[in-house]
C-alpha cells in the first residue's frame, strides 16, 4: 500500500513541476498497482490524474477515454459517494 501512495505522490509532484511524460508513466503505474491490490480509490485518483495530464498534453480523445474508464470504475466498484478533493 505504501508503494502505491509513494508512486502517486511522486507522480503528482512531477505533474506540478510540468514533467508530464514522467508523471503520466507513474500515474499509470499507480493505477496498475492499485488495481492489483483492490485499492479502488487510488485507482480512481490515478485515472483522474492521467486524464488531466493527457488533456494538458493535448491528447483530448485519450483524456476523454481515460475519464470514461474512471466512470466505469466508479460504477463497477460503487464509488459514487467517494469524495475526491
């Protein structure tokens, strides 16, 4: 669990610093680890972050598809009431 958190935090730091390619890779890694360990709120968080990064990079269609994956995860795992601030 701590590795998921650490990877997510590092990805967010890189995102804030504008290192979008590296940040995206770490957020994808976070999603993969979170799904493996059924840590659904981190899987959702990483999908939201991936979408933001892809949008910032100009990959609008891929950003949209990533958001669709996030909505699918919300429905599958019943995360409708999960606050994401």
